């Protein structure tokens, strides 16, 4: 419950988003009989925990954390600190399959969740990464329509035929198609570790506890696929069998700082000593700043660095190669534009200086 003193303090400090989130969280908690709160050990999760713990007077919330098999030692220590600070237990869950096992069985994540999903589907059909029209490929590879549509930047409807598509297409990653055609992957790509190391164990725990509410620390401003998947702070998940509430969903970066200062919330060593901007699975290849992160991991948690390189090494190499390719193509495109030419992968611009 939010007490009147806290209400007034937040009001007078001008923390309206925070105040609003406390009121909403209080209402949501009151409407739940059994709530679970998913702790990641990251900074958004720290704020969420602080808020939920303040409001949960009847202690009906169960806190849990999933050990994916690739977790910072600093995160594990931080969880112990949080338990002491709030006098709570954070239940440690095991993954259905750990990340190393998933990667071994299904393949390595590459670039983003969506790209990995589509490439995994294509690989399942033994796709040869051909540059052919959608109709031709649909005939050659039946039962693989969504991934082929992604690959062809087009979708097919029986009534309208083939139409150009941009939103869920490979062109969202510039030069990726050209890169893959020139450098087909010789290893399996998959996003299955997210499913087996995160989603499924959470789902099992929700069922086991009979929870009607799951609380997570996702912020819209954090960006990425996680936040892009949601439009509001509340949603109903049929597959999980309970509602989901994201108390800090609308927090901007400045609301977050405001909260940290107002309530004295501090974060794990991952932020305060290592200098990471975000935590999560160590060395996840979906990170946009993976090279910077790897340098930090090598310095502070060298064993985990070795593990990450061993598990995700192929993805790191392939990503680096793609980024170098895209950089070169961009430079060539710029140069070609200057000369009033168009730039295609097969073009021979031998006289154009290469950027890489
Ligand atoms: S966040 Fe990355 S490393 Fe972690 S489970 Fe998902 S894809 Fe795998």
C-alpha cells in the first residue's frame, strides 16, 4: 500500500511518473492473489523490486531468478545483497536446458531474435540462400512461407499475389541478404536458448505456484525486441496462463535516475565497477555493443569471457564479418552515388576505395 507521506513526498518532488506507477502497481497488486516477480539483477529490475517490496505489505509476492547457465558472478552476488536488503528470498530456478546445451543442440543466436528465428526456419528446410523470387522459392521450399517472405522482402496473399514488404523483412538489416548470399553460414543459427533457458522455466514456475500475475522489469525506453513486443504496462498472456505487469514500463531514463536518487537504489558491480550499460546473459550475441561488452567481461570475469567465446564464438565472427561487409558496401554505395551509379553486390567497383 502507498502511504500518504510517500505520496506527498513524490508529489512535491515532482516525480509524477513514479507516483503514477506506485498508484497503478498498488491497484494491480491488490487485484492479485498470487503474484510472481521476475528478478534479473539488472538496474530496471532493481527499481521494480524496490517498488513492489514497498507496496507488498501482505508479502504475497514471490521473487524468482533464472540461472541461464551464463550469469555474471557480480549478478549472483547482487542477488544475495538484495535478499539481505529487503529480507526476502529470491528463488533460484534452473533452466529447462542451459544456454551452452541449447547452442550445442539447436545453434547459436545471431544478430537479433527475429533474424535468428527466420534463419533457423530456413536452415531447417535446407535452404541454399538463393536470390530467387518468392513464388519460385515457395515452390521449392514448401511449409516455410514466413521465413521466405522475410528473405524476399515480400509477402504472398492468394488474392493479391506477391507484395513488397518492409516491416518484417531482411532489409531491416541493411546488406544482410547480400552478405548471407556471399557468405552462407556454415553453422546452425537459432534463438532457442531464450525459449529453453528463460521462457519455459518461467512458465513452469508460474504454473507450479498457481500465479495469477507475473511482474517484470521491462521499460519501453530500453528499446529492443523485449520492449517493442508490448504496447502497455499490462497484458494478458494465454500461453503463460496469467497476466503480466510491467511497473516501470513508462519510465524514461530520467525517471529511472530520479527513482534511484529518491529511494537510494544502487545496482550490481556490473554497472558500478565493470561499467556495463546492461546485464543479462553474459556475452549474448544479440547485444548491439558486443565487442565493447566482451572487452569488459574479459577484464572483470575472465572465465566467463572464455566460456562466452567458446559458446558464441561463431556468431561473434559472423557478426563482425557482416558489420565489416555492411560498412564496405555503405562506403561503396556513397561513392557510387557521387558518380551517379547504383551499387549492387556483384558490381565491380575496383577503382572505388574500400572503407574497411
Ligand atoms: S538473451 Fe541471448 S544468450 Fe540469453 S537466452 Fe536469449 S538469446 Fe540466449
